[in-house]
C-alpha cells in the first residue's frame, strides 16, 4: 500500500515539474508585448495668428433725438416711419397759427417804432438848427435828442422781438438735422407736444456705422498701435460676426478709444467705423468683433487632438528613449484652427503621440505608423517575395 502511494507522489511531482517547465518556455517564447502603432508629431515653432473675439454693439456714428423747440399741437407729419431723409428736409409741423400771429405783430411793432424814430429824428434835427441860430432854448434840443435815443432803443427792442417771433415761427417746422434714416414716430397727428421734453422721433446715420467693444486695459497699447497702423484696415484685421454666424467683412478702422478706463470693469471702450452701404449693420444689433492677433514671436504649436484632459489637467504623450511614451502635463494657449499653442511643458523637437493616443499607456513602447494603422485598421498585405 505504501509503495503505491510513494509511486503516485513521484509521478505527480514529475508532471508538475514538466508543467512548470512548459509555462516558462511559453513565457520566453511570447516575450514583451508588441509596440503600439501610433502617429507622432515633432513639436516646432511657427508664426501664430489667432482670432480674439469681443462682444460688440452696433451704434450710429451720428444720432439725434428730435424734440420740438416750441409747444403746440402737431398739424403735419411729412415723412413715413423708417424713411431715408436728407439734411434740412421737413419732418413735422407744430400749429403755426399763434406763432405766425406773433411774428406779424412783432413786424408791425418794428414798423411803428421806426416811424416814431424817424419823427423824433426830424424833430431833433430841426431843434438843433434852431439852436444854432439861438432861436430855441438849449434845453429843448436836449429833450429832442433824448427822445431820439429812446426811439432808437424802441426800434432795437422791436427788432429783437421780431427776431424771436421769427425763430419761433421757423421752429414750428421741424427739419432733419442730418442725412440718414428716421425711426418710428413717437407722436401722431393732433398730439400736443411740449418744448424740449416731448420726443418726436430719432434720426441716425447708417453709412458709415460703428461697432463699440470693451477692451481690457492690458490691451490698450495693442489697440493704440492698431489705430495708428493703416495696414490694419488693408489687412482686414477687424471683421464682424452677425448673430446668424455670417461674417461682415467691411474694412473696419478704429475711430475712437475712450478717454478713460472704467474702474469697475477694468475695460475701455473702443469704437470702430465700417462702411455700410448694404445696410446689413443696424444700430442696436449685438455682434461679435473678430480681431486678428499676430504674435510678435514664434510659438510652439501642436495638433489639438494630441491633447488628453485628465482631472482638469492637460497632458500629451511624449515619446522618449527606447520609444517609450510617457505622459507630460502642459499648459495650453490659444487655438489656431485645428492646432493649439503650448505655453509650457514642451520644447521644440519633442516627439508626441497624435493619433492612437487612446491606446497608449504610460511607459508603453510605441511604433510610429500610418494614420489608418493608428486607428486600428489592418495595413494592406505585403506583396509576396519572388
């Protein structure tokens, strides 16, 4: 019985040793895992032109609120809402009846004052000649000259009253102060208006037109330089993006940089003028101003798809010695089409993984391959050797 047990143990041990031997041999035959096929990119420096976006509002370069300078009832409206108007064109009329009456009355007062002055002048001349002949008392001459001076003053006062009445009569007709477009009327025929308070309408120019943006105070030197640079207009540095995504590519130029920075926001207002013959820009629209920003020095550029975000940090896989890929934390700058600027973490000449990055693990050996292979596709079969 004991002999059979010992024999079984010997056989089992031999089988176990044989099995271990085979496992070690298989492991030696398999070797390390195969290299991961990827597409790589060598980091280099390039001249970078990015696009900065600023929220903007379209404003009229010239805009005037129409308010009556005399009171009364509106008796005529000469234009339609939204109509194009010319400078000096009649727009509204306030009841002219009392202003015309006041003008005629003032005109008559001038005539009376002048007639009285002419009479007193003749009297003064007559008494002056008589005084030269000692035919009248000197005191009487003084009275005549005083009457003449008073008559001259009355003429001047009457003429001033006539000028005021003429102004009121003229102001009863409201004309356009500029060439542009009139808005929707705020009053109707028969409405009573008060001088200086009632808003009748608004007239504004629309060609050219302007876009206002708020710029951080740190960018003031840049915009001051662009304001003085005539090539900024020729190179279309500034374009306008409308709400539907279309781009208004007029030749915009900086016309005004505000006098002071807003201390609450740390920004300054910049106004740009655009030709607007097409009328696509309308005052009050909210738009995005797109400003090209060419970097003064070359910067590091990498494909954006090579970047991996983990826990709020951005990484790329850098291929080092022995073709091993190791993650490296980087800081990103501005996007440039399909690429992105790297502000720190890489240097020129570094080799990074671009495609196939999802298959790479830290420390894994990688093998540069075509984009198709990096995406998991099988390469075409090689032609048989002859």
